[in-house]
């Protein structure tokens, strides 16, 4: 009987506090035991949509090429730029003759319209002096290239990850490279050669307005030089009197060379029209939905304005742990419109200070908290991302209200550069209420209890 009365008293305290204080925290289910309580915050949570002013797209794991429109988040146009260089010296006898030149690309996946064939073009980048090449390139960057394509290829629905896409390079490109080789100019680090040949731009064909594909960007290194999916430009040649014994020489891409995705996005005609870096669109103004979109830098900000009030709840209660659950809007994802396999959150404040933090001098620094995608069968296969944000809440409580904290919900860095997957996130005013903060607290008994 005494245990039952203690449980009722504890529940009553929390209920009274939730009614008297505007923190939107209410009991979530029965007590695990008389000393522990779970509380659920949905009502006080505020969500916003924001966009980065730029994204570093240098040396991406995937090349993104194509154009497409996305529900609620506008259109994208993606092209890739690729620098290729010799890894060694090419020595040729005078009796060697040029055969052909092929750019070998390697397929990853179709991000949209995977059941349709679409064309893509390869263009020669105009020579860029190596001293003018940047260390980092961003999504808004590009390089000057010759409009007339020197090669084309077609995506086929039968393509599988890792399939080779040999693109024959036409025109005088091969003859020019071969002539430089005969002069002994083709070798690693030769600035004279590098200033004459920069590489290629890969673009969607003029009629391709609805498909985006990704290609593997496996860089050459001494460890993986024999890897089958290393992007390469292969020049074939033969002895003048022997056409049957063709030889070849490869120019490789490397993480030390320039490669990047150039991505143009437009939000015109959507509820996010006008969104720019420095602006913040409340989900209350965008249909009670906030957005996350890879590839273009759109992310959601989640504000928990009353978390610091937990310190005022009672001196007898200790915060134990917290789980942030994010459930995308049902009906906005499917097999053809997949959600990201994972998302990440990190803590920031009104000064936009981010980075690692070390709660309670534990020596365990954290930056991103990750969650994989799962499905809740009890909610009809509702998609859910579940983050253990215990240390993030600890950091906010330890700050004791000195700063205004919020959490940034974004694709992981690896996904940001590899896809255009998006998440539509309903706020607390939406009937699906897609953001929940579950807090787990313990009552500490005093000597007189």
C-alpha cells in the first residue's frame, strides 16, 4: 500500500507541474517503479527549415549527374567535374600508333526514374592552369568546358552497381594526348602536361529532365590501383606493323586531384520559395512540415525551449536519459522515393557554436548523434529515426539557461554528398506529430522518505 501511495504521489507531482508550467511535458504511461518516471514532450517542440549557403562537394564518394523535380523541395540539376592524371611516365617508341581513347566510369545507382533509359554527355574541360585549381570546391562551383560533347552514354535499367560504362572519347583529344606522350610529356607531376589537359565534365543529356544517377568515384592509390572500379581514362595504342598487339596506358582520378559535384537547386513554386542562408522558415508557415534534403543543404532545426526547466522540476528528481524520435510524414516515402538510411543530429546555440563537447569531464567527446532508419510495426510500419540524445540534453541542462540551444537534423556527411533523399517532418500541430522527446527521470529518496 505504501508503494502504491508513493507512485500516485509522484505521478500527481508531475501532472500538477505540467499543468502549472508551460513546458508541454506530460506523463507517458505507467511508472516503471515507484522511483522512475518517463515524460514525453511534444507540445513545446518547435521546428524550422533552413538551408546551408554552400556545401563542400570535393572528392565525393559518388558523382551525381542528372536533373529532377522533387515533391515540395523543388528541382535540382547536377553535373560532375573530373580531373585525370598519369600515375607514371608513358614512354613510347616512334613506331607506336594511336588507336582509341576511352573514359571508364562505374555505375552506382539510379536515384530517380530507375525504370527508364536516359542519355548523358561527356565534355572536355577547357585547360586550367594547375596553380588556379582550388583546394576545395563547392556545390555552386563549375569549370569552363567545351559545349560540344566528346562522348555519350546511356543509362539502362539493367545496370547494376559496379558495372563498367566505357565511353569512347571522340575528336582530337586522344591524338593530342598521344602526341604529348611521344614528346615524353606524359608523366606524373609534369605541369606542362597538366596545364594542357584538365579533364572532363559529365552532364545529363539535353532531353534528360527527370532522372539522376550516381557513379562510383573510386580514387587511384598505391593500395587500390588494381581495383576494378577506379575511374580511369585509358589510351590504346599499337606498334605500327602489328595491329593485333594493342597496349594501353591509364590516366587516373585521385583524392589529391580535382573532382566535385556541381549542383544547382531551385525552390521556386514550392512552400520553401525564398529560403536562403540566414533565413529560417517556421514549420507553422510551411504546412506544419519542416524538411531535410541531402545534396542541397536543406536541414531541420528542432528547438526544445523548456528543457532547462527540468532543473526546476524538483531537487529530488534526476535526469537520466533522453530519446529523440523523428517520424517522417506518412505517404511521402516509398520504394521509389526512399528515405535516407540514417540521419544525424547535433547541438548548437544562438551563436551557432558547434563542435565536440565533453559532458561532465568524461573524456568522451561527441559531435553527431546518428540513428538508422527503422519501422514501428505497432504504428503500421511507420518509419522512425530514434536518437539517444542523453548527452545533448545533459549539455543543455549544464548550461543552466545561459544559451538558447537547438538541435540540427541533417543527413550524415557521407549521404549529403551522395543523394537527394529527403524527409518531410510533421510538427506538433500536425495530426501525425513527427517529433517526440522522451525523458527518463529518477526520484532520489531523502533520509526522511
